[in-house]
C-alpha cells in the first residue's frame, strides 16, 4: 500500500496577508484540460476557431494546456466557448497568487543552541522559542531537540517554488541542487528539456521559461534558509535541516505575485527533475482545478507537496487558504493501492 503525506503547514513560517486581496487573473491566458478520450487534435480545432495559441502542454497532468488568447477575446467568452464544445474537463482563468509575508521579529534576546547569529539573537523563534518578545515559551517546532538526533537531510531534493533563491548566499550556496545534465554558462540546452542553463532550477514568468531562478524579491531566499540554511557555521540562520539540496523554481515576480499557470509549470518541472518535497509559501486567488490536478500528480509520483496554511488566526475551513485548503481536501481521499 502506498502511503502519501500531504502537508498543509509550510516549512517556512509565514504570515498571511490580513486584508483579502481581490481575485485577479490574467486577461490573456487560460488553463484548459481536455476530457478523457478527447485527442489534442480535436481540442486544437477549438483553439483555431478562437484564434488561441497553445503555449504549453503538460502531459503529466492529463494534457493540461496553457493557452494564450488573441486580442479582443475575453476570458469569459473563451471559457464559455470551451464549455459549450463538450471537449474539455474544464477551462479556467489564470488566477493571481502572491507570497505570504514573513515576520522577521528582529527584537529578541540572545539565546541559542548554535553559533548562528539569527538564532543567537532570538529572531528564529519558530525554531526555538524561549519567550522572547513576549512569545510563549516552547511554541515552536522543537528544532534543537530534532537537531540532537539529526541535522543532515542527505541528498533529499526540496523544490522551493517561490520568488527564486539567491543561490550564492553564504548559508545556501553549499546546499543548492545542481542539474547534472547541464553544463553551466555554455548557453546550450544540454539536457534537452527546452531550457538553457537551468543549473539551479528555472524561472517561469508569463509562460516564458528560462534557466536563471535568481531571487529579486527576497521571499524565496528567506524560505530556503528556513528549510535548508547551513547551521552552526557562524553566519546567518540555521535551517530545519542543515545539509540537503535546494531546487530553485521562480514563478513569483519582483513584486511577490504570480499566476497559477506558471506555478503549475514549476510543479511539473520539480516532478520531472526528481524533487521529493515541494515547498509553496504562497497563496490567494480562487480555487484552481488545474492547480489541484498538478498537486494530485505529485501525490501519484510519491512526492510531498507542502503549502503555507497562513498564520492570521482564521479558520481555513471557513475562509480557505489556497492551495493549502486544496491539499486538505486531497488528504481526505483514499490513496490508490
């Protein structure tokens, strides 16, 4: 019997944006999934009728397609056409999502089980909370207790699907995953996956995929440090694990926001490249069946999909946080034997 773990609590300690943002979506993009038994050639005829261009086809997610609409065709009209065609399981907008903001909590006392400065000054209260800044002693993940047993995650690959990672960072550089099929800096797609020089991961913005997932916002780097920052090295932070492999997948832009279609592409890349854990410290927007299908594909590949549940004291069953609440619904399914 296969066992699947679908976690709804982020490895990063995130605080959800308290004011609900409006549900926005791209006005030129749809996610379209054909019904089972409908050939892509049949769906292509519907695309041609609308003047729609297919940007990506994800075979691992039931031939889910990311399509671009021509000028003058609204998202609503395009969805109506696909639904009436009877050939699609769904056609949905490309909803905007955003990084869930982090609490840096910088005014702390120096108590630390390691020599990392941000543990010494008490900033990383989520790892070790001794009551600093009025916090509750012991309200943490018991990181020091875990470190007493193990600090090394070995060759476990964790994909950070976020704003990218500053892969030269002193606490992260030694833990970066590298694509063995690529020769760095030669300007060639050595592994034949359609992406040039995707050495540390890849960047997915507006459906355009490139090989440099450099973080231009800070959030993904912060998250990566919480997951796999080198510990007890006298600099910066300590992660939940101190040794492992970080795959950088950037789909959130320099303003911290992005779209579901790019998130789906990043998830599919992580699946193909062998990540075992995917951290998603972002959320918002409306329910996306395409995102749910991508998550189910990771479950079927025996991967762990982690999403930020938020930390704003709201009940996620009453006010869902997506994609975390989607994971909750999947975890209630009986896994296939």
